[in-house]
C-alpha cells in the first residue's frame, strides 16, 4: 500500500554543498546548501535565499567555490549552515576551517574539503542561481588511478525527512551497463 505525504522536498540523496565566498574586504565566508545540483554540462543550479551573506558577497562581485561536505567534517559543515557571516565574522575560524585563494576564480578554497568546484555566477533570479564551473580542484589524497575515489572522499548527503547527514554507501551497480541486460 502507498501513502501520500503531500508537498515535501524528498529527493534522495540530497547533496551537502559548502559554498565559500569573499566579502569586499577579502574575508572568507561559507554556507551549507542542500538545494542544488547539476543543471547542464559545466553548470550548477543553487536555490539560495537572498538574505545570506554568501549571496550578498556574490552579488557584490565575489566568485564562489562549491565543496562537497565529507564525513570527516560533519560538525564543521553543519556549523556553517546554522550561523551567518552577518552575525559571526570569524565563522570559518570558529569552524576550524582554513582557506586559501583559488587561482581560477575570486573565491576561497577550504583546505579541509578535498573536492571543490571553482565557479562563477551566471544569473540570480527568484532566489535561483546558475553558476558556471570554471575548474575542479581536488586534493590528490582522494584519487585512485587519477579518478575521484568515493571511498576516500566520503561524501555526506542530507536526509530532509530526519534532518540527518548520511555517508554515501556502497557500489550497487554499473551505470549505462546494468540496464543492457534487459535490452
Ligand atoms: C543542511 C542544511 C542545508 C541548507 N540548505 C540551504 C539551501 O539549499 N539554500 C539556502 O539558501 N540555505 C540553506 N541552508 C541555510 C544556510 O546554510 C544558512 O542560513 C547559513 O547560515 C547562511 O550563511 P551566510 O549568511 O554566512 O551566507 C542550509 C542549512 C543547512 C544546515
């Protein structure tokens, strides 16, 4: 038997994206965003409330980096999602995150998060932002044979029903191949 749950944002898995920007004094800020994803090749869509310091930084000229939150930094990634840079200037220091400037865009990279998309805003309308991916920066500690190793990255996902974070699980199939058995 199926049950109706009404209008809920229950897409699984949801990402945990950590968006980092600079303010006009080159002070780094970051926030947590679950509502985002690939919208085209080389392009990401983010649903971002305009009151966030992150959005104001971007509208004032900062680029942005989008890092994938990992199981090793759950409390730090959650912290940047519950405290605003408007209220806590040294938010990243409080989270014990360290940053260095991207060489590709005008935005900080968080050292502790090993997979980072370096991005530039294309548009922002009705709180939906489209950004171009300029480059992907990766710590080589999460690579195996030159490719992202998900077991080393340990990405977490957001469960909107229980407000919990979960680590991405085991391989259960091969994309573009397993379905061929039914063709
Ligand atoms: C799990 C989680 C997911 C979130 N997803 C979003 C999101 O998709 N869009 C958004 O605008 N805010 C989202 N937030 C809220 C912002 O991260 C939060 O308001 C943050 O403090 C904004 O920081 P800032 O003002 O320094 O930019 C999320 C927070 C958490 C904890």
